[in-house]
C-alpha cells in the first residue's frame, strides 16, 4: 500500500493525513488509542473528563494502550459557569501531550499557554477570517470546518467545497479539511482542494472502538444525509445534531420566539450523554453530521484508516490517472 505524505504528516509526525477531532462524550482513551495505533491522529476530549485530574488519568490510560502520539481537544464555548480552562491546559502540558486541538473561540490564550511549553496547536474554526487570525496568533495548523460538519458549523453557512480552497488560497500553514469526510473520495477531494489532510468526527464515532452504545452506531448507519437539525440558529450559536423528537422540539420552540431558558432542559448535556450510554437516540440532543448518509458499516478504526488510505492511492493512480489523455 502506498502512503500519502503531506506538510501535515511531516510537521505533526503522523503516518496518515487523517485526524479524529474532539468529540464530547466520545473522545475517550480507547478510541484515541485505536486511532493512534492505526497511524492517524486522535484527540482525547478534555471536557468529557469532569476535572483536570480525571483528564490526567485519561491521558495516562491512553498511553497504556498506545506508544504512538495522540492529542487533546480543548473546546472553549460560551458557558454560564466556565470550566477551569487554565487547569485543564496545565494538566495537558504536565502530562507531556505534544499536540492540542483548540476550538470554539479565539485561541489567543491557548497559544500563549501551549506554544512556550512546546505543544503544537491545531486550531479548528469555521471561517477564513478566523483561520487567518489563528495563523497570525501562531497556531501550527488549522482545521477548517465546513457547513456540513457535526457540532458547531458557525453562522456563515459556507460548505467545504468553497471554504477549503478559499482557506488554501489565504493561509500559509497546513490546513486540515473538516466536515463531511468519511472515505477515500473525500480525502482525495480535500487534497485536490488544497488541504493537507482531513478531520473526521461522525465517521470515527461509528467504529468498533468508539465507546458509545451499539444502537447509536446502528442509527448512524440507518440515517441519511437529511437526518440532522440545526439547533440554536436564532441564538447565533448553531449546532448540527441528529434529527429526533427532542432536536425538532428545540427548533420549534426557538423558531416560535423562545429563549434559551425555554429549551435549557431539552438540550442538557447530561441527556446527550445518556443517549450514548443507554442507546436510546430519542433521550436528548446528540451531535452527528450530514456525512452519516455516506456511512454504511461499523469497521474497526484500523480497517477504516487503512481502507481510506488504500482506496485514496488507488483512486489517484487509477480512475483519476486514467482520465488524463496520453497527449496531455
Ligand atoms: C459526537 C460529536 C461530538 C463533538 N464534540 C466536539 C467537541 O467537544 N469539540 C469540538 O471541537 N468538536 C466537536 N465535534 C466536532 C468534530 O470534532 C468534527 O469537527 C466534526 O465532527 C467534523 O464533521 P463530521 O462529523 O462531518 O466529520 C463533535 C462531533 C461529534 C460527531
């Protein structure tokens, strides 16, 4: 099997240009270690751990499962009682983790803490202007999340087909294309658009090692690309989640002029967590991307990564190569 070398694989010291982005309640040691073992870059999700001390333990647990490099995602979103971000940062640095995925807000504070400690920063954002700002602040690479993505697509609604080449035109640092990727076709397309690799959330959620209930994985396989809802649109804090009775009720209440208070109970993080633990996909809101329409199986992480890389090289050498006429 050939391998794909990009600025990202070189600078981040990983074998394949594939990242598993942070996923609340899903990004735990067993998934991240499996991604690392497969030669891709996994991220433990810091805020899935209730305290910075628990994060230290989760990082140690991941190290017991793999000797290969992995990162930690630290997401900073608006919160009524913010988590102790500085303590989480300290836990990451003191654990000797060398790569962090930042997301959710301007990464100035994160860069100021992580860069002097020798930690590489991969900042995830949803617009070219935010990517440029992150580059100016000194991040090492940017993940650019198109409108297709699970979680927070931002408010500009620019899909990857436009957003990725726009980012590639403007930025000097490596770019990871994110949102809507699940297979070799997506990876080859991302590279053609000017990216140095892909980030996947939903696809990695639907693997053997993903620590969520089987019923949720079955639901992702059964669902199609139309089965997501955009909640919190009127609050300008849009999130793409699975379409179910709860998310549709949230959309209806906010569209009718409701405020956050009117949906607070429906969107509680603890209810989303129960979906993954109990396997009842109607218990709360849970993140998933449009790309579920392209997901038909639950492979091991290793099968998935090897399949994507193998089929990507075959696609470039085979179908794409054969399109070039001999006289060209
Ligand atoms: C279940 C789930 C939870 C997520 N939680 C987070 C999170 O806590 N922080 C974050 O930066 N991104 C989060 N994301 C977004 C992913 O890291 C990634 O950017 C996104 O899934 C890419 O789109 P895709 O699902 O189409 O691959 C989450 C995605 C999923 C599917």
